[in-house]
């Protein structure tokens, strides 16, 4: 059997590299940053040893990484890169250009805390800075999911109704540098699953001297259709991506047998739950054990893993939590100055408020694991207990972790 | 090198890929340079341009002056985007296309220098052009590191205090296969250099002197005259460095002889941007010009020694 098929013990980062290879990417540009490094080191090794057939360009900065991918994608190639934290911030400007040009670039993010002080551990605050750029975004919770999501991402991004780039984020070190067995499907199955790369480039932008086009030039505010309509089309593509993400997750399950909920969210014992916690990434996986334990004590709890962050899974969340008495939302990221301080909790509140079924549902925000701080199951159990106490008392339970309306689990109080 | 002596000998002289009617100002050096570059390169050319005047003068959407594939790019991304285009096309089996970045002096000598240096060090097979109008023109004539000493800009009210950054020399230090300077005052020399660049593998860097009447405070009809005087005074030197071999070219050849060089005052005083020059500034600029020629002499005599 080839080293690229079947069961293998791999680091989370290598799962991304192997998936990029399996997806037949044609151009990879790269610049190192901890904890992403292994992704591109592996690709470099595979390309140089003739085991991966793609153009691999060692760029001199992340800004050039993304500008390079944009160029390659304009030219009609399937493209891939990976970065983390500061690297993502540094490439912000071309990140937005990629979405504005509707280029189906896929990039994995080994998420890390934003400096200062320097921090290299799991924290989704990095991708939160780019969340409104137009990129599709998923928050991943395991090694296998990293591999599988890269494959799904190309299928979703290259769908003519979507044509948006995709960011796939997973916690630095906790996933990037730990090893777990993953199953890599037969290449022929993957090739069948993935869309064909169009021979003449993408339909909407191409660089072909026989069909010259110009792209990206200045446009006056009142030209219609014009800038405003182009921007509307990005939001429309985000909306259109929702059913496509669900469809691809379903097809993925049918083809490869692995289940990622409906692609947007993944429920864990939510159906009859009275108390539901929304969580993401590896901490959501860990919380499954806590749900089981709480249930063994007789508490009707459940957990909803937010898998897709952009487009925001508004309908999927409403559907999954509308019967709950109260819900909690756990962020592993900060959104300073926002209503709750946590990006997903703030957005969840906004999303629920506009639907008659959930407009009165109380949302308790939690923030934890910032900059990779440990979150143990005891603490997650405590999060459920706080949620239940808040419901019973009808008010927020006072403790050292509560700042304004948000519980900062595992933090010392600050003044 | 072609041996053409007159413009009318240029093949397809009437065919323009960079169309007339674009939005450049009258007398724009950028406009002329691009017209000539495209004549030499022909239609199998893909161009990327970072934020600059060129981003705007191509025409407000949906108008388009380029009759060849043309994309706009973020300000610092000119070289990297061209790099990506080159590799993207290569991955698709397309290798007969000239991939070119056409950037201003700001996009080259300032914000884009990192990306350019990276592409050069990697030996990426693209042509990178800097059209040098010696300031950030698109945003309203602010100084760049390519603005010469003494020039008034909207951020150097009394004239710039520092000398111009010598980017062609920096690019030559990258040991790339081809570095050339050019000027819109010598279109045949410019044309030849693009013809040559087209057939060389690796990163080709061409730095073009491109007057800007509104930015330099000169009358539109005098922009070629100014460009000519830059050469005759020795302030702008036409040369190429091909595989490490330095050569004076075109109209600059005769000015190796210092006696033939015209006074720099002839060049400076016809431009409004230099109206605040002091006597010390003139002296300083003369020294600067002489130092450029000293470098040329050094190169040439070193090569002579090597040949012996
Ligand atoms: C990141 C970024 N910073 C600033 C700008 C604003 N800007 C657009 S063009 C330009 C000046 C360009 O100068 P140059 O490269 O010399 O080209 P020119 O306009 O002179 O032709 C500036 C500062 C921008 N577009 N992007
Ligand atoms: S401002 Fe200067 S560089 Fe820009 S179009 Fe006008 S003349 Fe050309
Ligand atoms: Mg300029």
C-alpha cells in the first residue's frame, strides 16, 4: 500500500500536508511560523522527493504567500498554503483581495494567540481578525477532520455558486503537533470526490492572452451594477454556501463513512437536552466526555459543536437549541469591546434574537483556553453547573471568573 | 540588440496593445513607457500592477485600456503576484507567456522592495518594471525613496533632504541575469531592452525614467525634453547589466566623457519641483551625479582588468 493511503499515525499538521497532496494542489506558497511550520516542511519534503507534483514556492513573507496564491489562482491553478497567528495578520490585505476576486484558495491555520506578549498556543483570535473578509471558515476538532476538511473545502470552494476561499483552523500544538491515527482514502476515490480543475481556468477570472480581461480596477460608487453589488454577491455566495456545505458533508459521509454532523454544526446529545453548550475545536471534542458524565448524574445536557464559522450557522444553531431552557457559548478567542468579549457568543446572541423560536432564550457566554491555557474536564463540568445555576436562579452566578456578563473560565479575576 | 536607428523601423509600429485614449495625463512618461514595452513584448503578455497611477489610468470600470490580460494588485504584492501567476501558468503547462509586473517607484523602492527582493533571490522567471516618476503620484505627489534630493513634494515642502535610492544597483547586487535602466527619451533603447528581457530566463529588472508633468511641475509638452536633459546632464544613465557584465547603452554612451555632460542646472531649472534648490543643493546634486558616474567607471575599468 502507498504511504499515502490507509491508516497512518500522523501529526495534525501532516494531516493537512497529506490532504493537500491528495487534493492534487498545483501551487503551494509558504512562509514558516510556529505552529504551522510542519505543514509546509512536509510539503517541501514531498515535492523535493518527487512524491508530490506541484509548484512549491518558498516566499519571503506571508504577504507574498497570499499575493502569490492570488496570482496562481488567477492563473487557474488549485492552490494551498498554511499559516498561524501573526502570519495571518501580516497577510490580511491580500486575504481580503482573495475573497474579493472569488478565488477558491484553501489555507489551513494552526491557530495561535496574538502578540504581545508572544504566544504560540491554541487560540482562535487569529482567524477572528479575518472573519468578515469573505473567506469561508471552519473550526476543526481532530486530526482526521483536518485531513477530511481540506478535501471538502476544495469541493465547496470551487463550486461555481460559491467561489470563495476557505480557511480551516485548528488549535496550535494541541492538534498541530500531537499524533493520532488517521485514515487516508484511496486516491481514486478522492479524485472522484473532488471537482475537476477547469482546463481553461476559472470561469469568472482567467489570464489568457487569447481572451484578455482586466480585473480589479477602480469603480465609481454609483456605477450599477458596481461595487455595492459585487460586495452583495460575496454575501450571497456565503449564503449559498450553507446548503452546499451541508450537501458536501453528506456526500463525504456516504463516500468515506465519516460524520461531521451537517457540516455546519455537529450535535452531541442535543435532541432532548435542556442545557446546551455551544463549543468549538478540540475543546468541543473533550466536552463530549463531560456531557456523558453529567448525563450519568441525571442532568439533561448536550453540546453543539460549531464547525462552520463562516457562513455563520444561524439556522443550524436555532434548530439545535430552540427547545433548550438556557444555552452557554464557549469561545476560545477574544473579540475585545464586543457585547460579550467573545466572538461566537456575541454572534450567537444576535443570531438567536431575530427568530421567534429563540428570541427569549438566555445565552451565557464563556471564554476559556486563551493563548493555549489548559481547560480540563473539571472546568467544563463547572461551566455546565454555572449554566444550570444561572437558569435556576434566573440571574448570573457571581464568582471570580465573571467579568461583566461573561465567565472567563480558568482565569484569575482582573481589576 | 536590434540595430534600428529610427522609430519607424520598429515592426508593427502602429499596433498598440496599450490603447490610446487611456486616462494618463498629457505628457505622461508611464504611458509612453508601457506603450513601448508592449510593442516589444507582444500580445502573449500578462501584466500585474500594484496600487499606483497605472491602477487608475487603465480606465474606470468597465472601461479598459489594456488589450491584454491585466490585473490590479495590492500595493506590496506586485512581485509576489507575478510569481504566483508564473507558477500557476506553469503548473497548467503554459510557459510561452511573458509575466510582467509594472509598478511605480513607491511600489518598487518602498513598500514592494521586500517582495521584489524575494522574487529576485528565487530567480523567478518574470519581468519586473519600475516606472519611476520619483514620487507617489497617485495619492498626490508625496515623496518616495526614489524622489531626488531637493525635489518639492507634498510631504517635502522645502525639498527632499535625502538622495534618491539607487534601486537598479540594489537589483544588480542580487546577481539576477538582467538589470537595465531605460528612459522614455530613448524609446529604441527601451524597446531593445524589453526585447532582450523577453528571452532571458530568471528575473529581469527594468527601471524606467518616466516624467510626470503634474508631479514635476513641468508643461506637458516638455516631458520628453526633461527626460532628454536628464540623460545629457548625466543625471540619468542608460545601462544594462547582463549576466554581471555592465554596459552603457543608447544615448548615455557618449556621456562617459565628463566634458560632454551638460550642466545639471539645465536639467533642474526647467522643473517646478526644483524651484527651491539652494546653491548648496546644486553642488550636492552635482556631487551625486559624479558619484553615479564614478560607479560606472569603476565597473567598466574593473571589467577591462578582468578581460586582460
Ligand atoms: C497598503 C497601501 N498603502 C497605501 C496605499 C495608497 N496608495 C495607492 S497608490 C500610492 C502611491 C503609488 O506610488 P508609486 O508606486 O510611485 O506609483 P505612482 O502613483 O507614482 O504611479 C499609494 C501610497 C495603498 N493603495 N495601499
Ligand atoms: S499623475 Fe503623472 S504618472 Fe500619473 S498619469 Fe499623470 S502624468 Fe502619468
Ligand atoms: Mg511614483
